[in-house]
C-alpha cells in the first residue's frame, strides 16, 4: 500500500470504527460475553476506549454517552431488548479466559 498521510490514516481508522460499531449494532444476537470469550473485548470495551480517548483530549463525555455512541441507544435499553443471561458454559469460558480489564 502506498504511503498514507496521517490525516487520511485517521479518517480510514475512523471509518473502520464506525463500520465495526454499525456491524455490532446489527448483530444484537451476539452477546457481549461471547465477544469477550472469543476476542477479549466487547461493546462496553469499545465505549470505554471511546471515553478514554475523549478524556485524553479533555473532551466532556460521560460513560453513559460513550455507551450510547456504541450501542446506538441508552445501554439500559439495549440490555432490556437484547441481553440474555449468560449460560454456565459462557461464564465458565469467561472465567477460564480471565481477560484483563475488559480488552485493555
């Protein structure tokens, strides 16, 4: 790939982030615990990383606001509509993987 200037690189990375978030919004059947067990991060991790980035730049963004950016709705609404209770198998896999602080 040809050399990409920093601004274009940032724009490409932002586009990828938006596409990932859009994909996860459409895949409400995929539970966060499944994402954690398979990939070591979940929607909450993405929202935490977004908040961390805002904090690093001194921008006001609450945890609830960052979650709404990722979930496309308030987190509590998403949980009520889409989150299921983790099965014993999912919980065991999560405990075995023992990920660090959510996708750190």
